[in-house]
DNA sequence: AATGAATGAGGTTTCATTCAT
DNA sequence: CATGAATGAAACCTCATTCAT
């Protein structure tokens, strides 16, 4: 069996076990057994537990981003792009729950080197969303009305909302990717539109 | 030294170490040392690593919810309640980063018994947000326009967005609690308002 | 509460816990709790786990020997003395199963100092049985026919048989002390009588 | 070194240390060191302290029973069979004092799972002795005169006497296996013979 | 007379990792 | 290419024992 194939099997097993147990609680024994190979082979190909986990994070990150990219066409309006991206995102996380668990829960609690990996991926998505918001603003007014810092916060919030909905939809499998995406668009897009139009919410009097 | 105070010290140390390292990577040795006591005393008072972690989760959950409740008055409009709750939330998480790390990152990746604890707390917050959205809808039209399931998704999204902004604001401490709350309100409230008014976003044509 | 009474309670608890769990597996915590006192008091009165166990062994040894002695009258024939002693022995072990467990199982596996204690007690019983056999031999022929070494072996065997029957009778409580004693007498006395009469079993031809 | 041989070494060490110290007082460190391997290897091959002890008990039980069986021929009179079995038994226990300590002292005080193991072995021996007594009764009268319950008690007593003599002979190594077996036969066989002939010992008058 | 508070030492077990073949 | 054999290090946890009050 060629090396690439073996490596894929090992990483499949890694994603599965890391996703279920977390980085520390996962054991190389279990991963090797699930991959159907001996432990020394795992070390020969993937070097160490840390490297294996990093490789898993990178592979799943790349797969998620590729899925979102593949779902989005650049020649359509910004809201359509966001809709397509969200749909692809929810569909992918639903189809790869272990990969999503690795990225969303496990990598984040695994300590420095892993957090950095996943932060990098998240920033790529945030940047994509940021560009969509900016594009939408341009489409609406020809000129960005929103301060850069404000857009950054909005993009973080939007991505966070999507992550939460992914967990919610995965936990209750009667929620489809389209339904989750629709909730997101209804939740976010109108607010964004108002913002772009210059409307701001302001603290009402408490008394 | 009386037992209650010692227990508090131990849990302080537990929150700190669990928050930084995660459940599995944290060692009882380090926690005991940080608390300034011997390991057997930790076991005598708190029983086991699992019980200690659970106790930490519960204490931090209760503190967070108490802080939010304390920030909200019930005799003000729904949007003001949401604003106050968000401000209190962001202020509390900024002041207790380890506690927030325990609740947000570590408890979620620690496996069944801990996930259940944190899910219970999150549901309490989601229920609060849900009630606010429903109240706002009543205030706006005297009649809830939104389906229950739709509200549930919106509340999940809103809470997720707030969680993401808490992490973002904590990472970059130039973002104040008020600023984060303002971002949330601008992001979420207008969208909710539109929804309540019956406006829906619909998939535009892709071509 | 007077000290003697407290000590008795502690030793009662000790016999119970040591009998059930063994010396190593017994914990001073459990003993103190069962005795209804605090641990430091146990140490104040009985010094150490080793001393406590030794005290338990001694008390139970003394009680067993006293019970056997109390059952035997010296002015009756040797077989009657043996019968009375056996009856008293089986009755006492049945009424004090924890004490018997301490003497028979636990003290023997606890290592040097405890083995010595129980060996001393056993030798007292063996000596009593030996004297009975010798007396019976004198009664029968006016002159001991049996070599001292031979008598020693017989006494060991008889005591071992009685110990085994005590365990057997205790495990199955439909066997009374009298029945066990009768079994012993039927098993042992006739053989002893034959021996005293000079009859010896000799190896038959195997072919 | 092949696994089977390593396992044998570990169990040799286990029998030695368990026999000397008892189950609880024995430490896996000492066993591993005596076996000349590291502790993790012991756990890899034998799973746990409990499993190791169980394995030792089973191996020594099997060895003892095999030794007795090998010493007995089935085509000879019952008393000859008993003599041969006793001789084999005393010879084996004298040659394997640690194994005998494990079976006789340590397994019995180790708590439920171990007691069950050794009780099973003892019952096999008791059954063998029981069958011999029954065979002897048939040889003597063509018809068993003894009640089943009575035979059971006699077999227990006989085995207990043999166990006691094994300890006695081991402690004083001038007593050979043949001598111990002769004592047993003289002690037991005549009594059994009388019983089969219908003679019973009855309580004499005490006055 | 009695105890709540505290610990040093040592136990079993697991795991990432390497070597010789 | 692949593995059976092996381990150093460290984790969780328990226990007999003491001290200050």
C-alpha cells in the first residue's frame, strides 16, 4: 500500500479519535489500532503525536475552507455569496462532525501550537466575511460607510454565530444546512443592511 | 485555616490551571502547589480531579449568570435588557478570563460529564435571550410573529456571536465591554427588528 | 466515657475491619469511623496500626483459649475432654466469625510480628491436644506407646482438621457446633485409638 | 525474548513476592524488579495487579493438582491412592513453598475474587478425597454405609489436616513427605475404617 | 479528653516513544 | 516496509501518622 494512502488512514483515525477524546485523552495506541497499523509506523510517517494532531488540524482546516470556497461564486452579489458560503459551511460541518469537533472544540483547548493553527484558519474565514461585508457596503453606497474596526467586530460576530449554529444544527439533525443558513441570513443581513445605511442602535434611557 | 477558605483557594487554583491547560493536561500537583497546600488535602476536600473540575465549572457558571442577572433590570424595555446583559457579560468575561476559558473552551472538550454542566448553563442564557426576543416581539406587535423554532435558532446565533466577541475582545484588550456590546446590538438588533416586522431574506437568483 | 470502654470499642471495630479486609487493606479511617471516634484518639490509645492489630490478635486469641478452657473439665476422661474442647471451639468460632477470620486468615498473612502472635496461640492449643493424646495413651495402656514426634504430628493434624471444619461449618450455617465436633471425634478418635493399640497403616503393594 | 518466557518470569516473581508479602503488601515495583523487567511490561502482558495475582493463583493451583494427579494411579486400592496423593501433595508443597503460601495463606485473605479461585481448587481436591472415601466404603462392604453429608465433613477434615501438616512439615524440614503422609494415614485411615464398619464415637457421660 | 486540619511517602496505572529485527 | 518488545516519566490517588487547639 502506497505511503500516501497509509497516511490518509492514519489521519482519518487521528481525526476520529482526537475529535472524540481531545488531544490529551487520545492515545496513540487507539489511533494506530483504528488505522489498522502498528504504532511505530505512525511514528515513522507522522513523527509525533503533536505533529499528527497538527497535520489533522491542517487537513481539516483546508478541507473546510475548500468546501466553502467551492460553494461560492465570485460573480454574484455579496449576499448571495454569503448565503452560498454559509450553506457550504453548514453542509460540510454536518458531514464531517469529527473534523469539526477537532477544529472547533479540541484544537482550541489543546494549547499554544494548535490554537495558532486554528486561529489562522478562522482568520481566513473572517477575512472572507469581512471582504463580503465591505463589498456589500460598496454595492449599497459605492463607498464604505463602516470603520474597519467595526467591520472586524461584525465579522467576528457573524462567524461566531455561524459556529454556534453549526453545533446546534449538528446536535439536532432535523435542522438542515439550508435552514441554518437561512436563520443566519435573516439574523445578520438585515442588521448589516441597516448598519450600512447608517442606522445605529443607541442605548435607550433605562428609567 | 478554616475549610471553606481553603476550598476557595483550591478552586481558584483549579480554575486558573484548568483554564490554562485544559482538564487532561492540568495536573493535581500543579493545582495543589498553586493553592499552597498538599495534594492529599485537595483530595480530602474535593474528592477527585473530576469533582474538582465539576466544582470549578459550577462555580464559574453561577458567577457568570449571577453577574448577568445583576446587570439586568426587569422593568425596562427588552432591548435595554439585552444591552445591559451583554455589557455585564462582556465585563465579567474580561475580568475573569480563566473562568471564561474553563467554561468556553475547556469544559466543552472535556467529555460527557463536563459538557453536560456547561450545556445546562448555556441553556439558561439561551432561555433568557429567547425570552427577550419574545418580549421584544410582543412590544413591537402585541403578538409574537416568530415561530418558536425560529426564535430558538436566533437565540443560539446571538449567544454564539456574543461568545465569539468575548474571545475577540479578550484577546485585544483595547476593546471595552461597552464597545463589544454596541457591536452586538448593532449587529443583532436591527436584524431582529426586521424579522419581527415580517421581513425575510430570501435567496436571490444566482445567475 | 472511661478509657477502657473506648478501647474496647476501638478493638471491636478493629477486629471487624481487619477480619473483613485484612491488615493491609484495612484503613485506620474506617476503623475510627466504625468505632465512632476520631482518628487521633485511636492513635492516642493504641499507638499505631501495628499495635492495634497486635492487640486485636491477642484479645481474640485469649478469648478463644478462654472459651475452650471454660468448656473443658479436667476430671473427666481424655476423649470427653477433647469432645468438650472441640464443641467449645466450634461454638466460639461460629459466634465470633470476625475474630476467627483475624486469627485464622488475616494474622497468618500479615507478616512476621503477627504470625508470631498467632503461632504462639496455636501452639498453646496444640500443646493441650498433645497432652490429651498422651493422657489417652496412658489411660489405655498405662504407658505411652507413641513417640513424641509422632504425637506432635497427630496433634497438628487434629488441630488443622478442626480449623478446616470451623471454616466449613461457618460457611454453611446448618452445621452446628455439636455436629462438627462429632465429625471430628469420629474422624480422629478411632484412628488415635488404633494407633495407641499399636496398629499402624503400612504402604500396600501398588501392583 | 519471546513473550511466553517473559510471562513465566513475571509470574515466578509474582508468586515469590505475593507468597512472601501478601497481595496488598506486595508491590508491582518489587515484582517487576525481581522479574528483571520494567513495570509497564508487566502491565502490558498481565494487565493489572489483580489479574497477575489471579494468574499466579491459577498457575499454582493447576500445578498442585497436576502433581497430585500424576502421583495417583487409578487401578490400585483406595488407601493406596490416598497414600500416593498425600505423598505427592507433601512433596509438591515442600518443593514450592511460595506457591503453597500463595494458595494457602495469601489468596485466602485477599478478598472475594481470589478466595473464589482457591475455593474452586480446594473443592476439586475435596471431591477427589470424597470419591476415595466412597470407594473405600464400597471396597469394604460393597455398599456405602456413610451419609453423603458425613462424608463431606470427613473429607473437609482430612484435607484440613493435610494442609496443616504441610505447613508443619515445611517449617521443620526434617519431616519428609513420606513421614507426613504416614502420619496422615495412621491418623485418618483407621478412623475411617471404623466408621465404615459402623462404629461411632458417642458422648461419654461427663460425671 | 478529644479533634479538625494537614502531609510525606508510596501505591497502581498509563502513555509517548524507541530499538532490533 | 513493518513490527513485537520494551521503557522513562509522570499521572491520579490513598494512607498512616502528627500537630495545634
